[in-house]
C-alpha cells in the first residue's frame, strides 16, 4: 500500500474551514484514499473516501488532485468537537482484506 | 454509538497472566478486525476474521490469538503478558460485500499490565 505523509499538527479557528493535506505520491491506480479520525482515545471514525473524483458527504469534502498524488480533507465549518487526530489512508480494496494501516495522522486543534 | 461493543472497558493485570477481550460486531457485519494502539506504536492492525475464518494477519504476536464464533462475536486472547502489551485494543466490524466497506470501531478495551 502507498505511504502517506501528513503534517503532524494543525490549528483552525472555530467556524472556519479546516483544510487537512495528505501526500500520497506513490499511490497506484487501484488505491483509494480514506480518511478516518480519532477523538481522544475513542475508536476511530470513518469520514470519507474517494478514488479520483472529489467527494462530499455530511461530514466533509475530499479533494483529490488530478494526478492523485495528494488530497485535502475539508471540514467546512470546524467546531470544537472536530478536535481530533485525522488519518489519511491509502488502500487497495481489491486485495480482499480491508484492514487499515494508520500512520501518525494530523492532530487538528480547533480554537475557540 | 457505532454499534460495536467491547468488554471489558478496562483491564488491569500482572505480567505473565492471560486475558481475553471480547467484541460483538454490528448486527449483520461479518468482518471483525482487531487493532492495538500503544503510545509508541500508534494504531496497528492485528488480525481480521470474516464469517468465522481468518482473513488477514498483521503485526500480531505469537502470544496473541483470536477467533470468531458462529454468532460472529470475536475474542482476542493475550497470554504471557508483558509490560509492553499495555495498550488500547480496538475491535472494528464491517458489512459483507465486494470492495471496501467502512469499518465501525468499538470504544476499545484499555489493558494495563503491571
């Protein structure tokens, strides 16, 4: 599976958009980009995933560059409850096993 | 609430002992995954079961074993415990079907080995 690189930490003002970047320059054609987050020792929570096109759901938007070497998770209006570690994961689902490999993630702190 | 339950919530034991962690997946989910989260290693995949059979194996020690029962609940057995086994152990489940299915994580079991 392709390796991902994320900034260690980021701050965001409450109510503003939080843009979390992820670099996955070695991603292959079959690999999806997934985002999970973990709020202080709770179980990780799925946010969104995508292959080529930009994706949006009730939680966030995922913007994937045309060459697929990087992506950005956007939380449109960050709240204090969005303070968490955000993990960008690249995974080839065709292997049949869906186990996730978490890196170090980005610790997002939403500031009042 | 993800629908995945784990028991116990906390477990304190001594080195050399054996413990069993239990996980009940969401209703209808056939896959169960076990992950370990320690301070120095981060979140590490241990093992996956699908409908009672082992599907994938990660960084699981030989002292650890798991199984998934006919009712689909799963147990993770940790034996000859060492101080370094102290960690949060998460169970996750996902729905059956082709391709990727999001994983729903339980609240975890915090194991402390003294």
